[in-house]
C-alpha cells in the first residue's frame, strides 16, 4: 500500500537524522495517513485533510453542496439591496 494521501497527494519526503555529534544518516518522513470510508469507498487520507473535511465552512468554500451556493447568491443580493 502506497503512503500517498488520496485527496491532497502528500507523499513521503527524505531528510536526515542528526545525532548529538552531528552525524547525518538518511531517513524518510512519511505523512500521517489513516484509512477512512467515504460513500463506501475506502481511502487513505492525511490527518490534515481529515481536519479540513470536518470544518463546515471549508466544505462550503469548496462548493461541495448546491445549497451553499444558492445561499451565497441570496446573501449577496440582500447586501446589494440594503
């Protein structure tokens, strides 16, 4: 199983372990992935994406539901009238 986030594409990066004597050895920093089901599809997403999906205002900004777009247009029209 690959260590890549299905939503943002975050993947492992390489770096160095640095000891007290400043010796450097290669290491790999992997993203914090968890398995989650969305609509019956099992996905591996990073915890940062999971936090973003839990925030209701983020979902509205992405335009994931049609109702939010309608309310934005209605609010904009009300502001223009006032």
